[in-house]
C-alpha cells in the first residue's frame, strides 16, 4: 500500500487538513505543544529534551513520513510511515533490537523480564506467558477490576467535594487492580509497607539517572538507587517471599489454587519445550507487569477523564451508557461499553502513555527508500504518528467517533499504535483496555468531575506521558446514585 493510495483511497485517512476547520466542525482541541517551526539545533534540543521531550517535535515530523537526524554521534531516523513501521516492528523485526537507553530507562531493575529480554530468551518467555493474558483469562479479571473501582467510589463518596489529584488517584486504583489480579490474596500483614516500598521502587527505577545517559552498564550503582537501597531490597525480598509461599502452597494443593497472575505464571509451561519459567524470570516478570501496567493505565484513565470534562456531549454519552450497561451482567460488560471505549481509544491517540519507542538496526537495511546503516537509531513515536497530517482527519481534535463502528475498522493497524505493534506489541493491552473501560464507566456513572478552577492542563513526558503537576479536579457525587 503506497502513501498516495492511503491519502486518496483509504477511508478514515485523510489528506492534510487545516486545523482552523475545527471551529466549524465543533470539535474540541485539547492542549498540546505547537510543533517547532524548524528542527531544533543541538543545544536547544538537549535543553528541551530535559524539560519536556514532547516540545522537541518540529512541524516536518508531523508532515513527512521519515525524517533523518537529531543527535551528533548517532544516525537517527524518525519513522512515521505505516509500511516502514511494519517492516521494523514485524516483517524484519530480527534486524531491530531494543536499544540500550530505552531498555535502561523503561525497564531498569526489571532484569530479564519480557519487556527487556531479547532473542531466544524473549521468544521462550513470550510463548510461555501468552496464555496468562489470553482473552478468557482477562475477562475473568473483570470482577477484580470492578472491585478496585468500587473501592475508589467509596473513597470519593466520603471525600465531600474537596479537590483531588485524579492522576494520583488513578495511580492508586491501577495499583489496586494489579494487586488484586497478581496476588489475589493480597500482600499479607506487611501490606502497607510493601505498597510504600513499591511506590519508592518504581519512582526510583523509572527515573533517568545521569549515569544512564553516559552509557554506564546497569551493574554500576546509581546514586538515586543507593539512597533508597534498603527500600528497594525490602520490596524485592517481599515479592520473593510471596512467590515462595505461593509455590509451596501450590505444591500442597496440587495446583488447585487462586486463579491469579502469580499462580498462572508459576504453572505456565513453554508449549515448545515444556519448561517452566525460572525463579528469576517469575520475579522479573511480576515486577515488569507492575512497572509496565501501572502508570500507563493510570495515565490512560486520567487523560480520558480530562477529555470527558471538556466535552459535554461525550460526557453525557458515557454517563448514559454506564447507567445502562453497568446494571447488566459482568460477563461482557466491557464489550458493551462501546462509547466509553471509544473515548479511551481517542485519549491514547492524543496522549499515548508510551509516547515513543526505539530500536537499533543490527544490520543494513532500507526504509521508505532511505538507506539504513548498521547502528542507526530508529525512533517511532506514537505521539507523532497519531497526530500526523498524512493519516488523520483533524489530527489534533478530540473526536472519539473515529473509533466507532466502520470508521474504527478502517484505521490502519500501523497508524494507530498506543500499544506498539509487531512481535513486541504490548502483552497487556487487552487487560489495560478492559480495566480502563470499567473504571472510567464506574466513575462517570457515580460522579461529576471538573478540572479545578484556575488549573491549566499541560502534557509532560516523563517516562510516560502525563499531565504536568497532576490533574486536580473537583469530584461531586451525583445526587441520585444509580
Ligand atoms: C494503557 C496501558 C498500556 C500502554 C499504553 C502500554 C504500552 C506498551 C508499549 C508501547 C509496548 C511496546 C514497547 C516497545 O515496542 O518497545 C508495551 C510492551 C509491554 N507491555 Fe504494555 N502498555 C500498557 C499496559 C500494560 C499492562 C497492563 C501490562 C501487564 C500487566 C503490560 C505489559 C507489557 C509487557 C510485558 C510488554 C513487553 C512485551 C514484549 O516485549 O514481549 N502493559 N506496552
């Protein structure tokens, strides 16, 4: 499929449009940095990268399929063309490995879990872990997700209308979902200590340390890690103890144990070799699921609430749908919440929690007619692709209807990639989408919410894409709870 074809013939994909049309279309244009008129020079690039990498993108990135350049010592290609993306992430994925900075920043401390492993080690883990995230298993997690939503509702009902930081609250609720689905019998007697240690752990490992930028290997201790070393050790040991207890119990009950992610991981067998995951792999993957599934999903619900607060029409639609569908059976509930899901799909188009992924070319290749040298850094930014003038009508406008019915089916699978694409696509995408849909609908059903007066919302990229300074909102219980 050529680009020319896409522009002219692919439904749902449009030739460049002028955003002034937004006013006539009556669509809301949420806050986002205006692209730089020209690519930034090195010094400004470095200072902007430090402040907010989202502000580095230039106009041409949103208009051209492939743009070269950026860093002085590395060949960089910024690739936003669906066929080239398919080539890198799927067809010739063997030639493109995760680069070391991305691995260090996104998965530091996660050992060789799914997110950071490569080659055969990754392949064997992915085969073994895939059934844990199968559709049926995820549907069975719906009651646990609704339970976490109910706990949030209870908290907010008692709140009495004071402003709350919705970003922090969503972080709490998504952690609650992970706790209920990974360790269904909870953290035990040290629960509060473990939760506190977990939050320090992920706040610490998720930060870019100056040593990361210098390229020092993870074995060199980072100052930021040294400061909280005992907390990190406490958390890791606590996880290992929970795993060991569960393993013993599984032996005693001959596998007839809780249906949670930990049990499934311990029981999982590689369909090709019949082998189980090693102790270290179970440990790394538990940490990986918490790290990869926590802030990402929290940001998804946070941005969805913000966008709903700005759009009375969609607010009404989601609320009516939630009132109607959440009365019915839990089985299939998330699938019935189609408008809610469309809002979520649109929220992570405009504000993809993982705003960019990168790979390094292991050998020479060609992408969209451009030669690729060995060692070239390939950057694919869902943030840019999702707002690209070549592929979207009114790319900067909030319009969930693009994710309804026929329009949704016509979106190219390599033009909308909030969960990545190809062989390393997110294993938890169905889990995250079901969770976000159920939690958002529960909130819309029970509460009115508005951004706190005087607060200006602005997207900031810090490992994940979040509202700078959180999202203070006034939350009011609806007068007649359904
Ligand atoms: C809205 C929420 C989420 C978003 C936006 C998201 C996004 C992503 C993206 C973009 C990737 C691919 C990275 C790359 O190609 O370099 C990825 C991979 C991954 N995600 Fe997610 N994720 C989300 C939720 C989750 C959840 C809930 C879990 C687990 C419970 C999870 C576990 C993983 C794992 C294990 C990988 C690595 C897969 C592999 O390499 O085989 N994610 N995610």
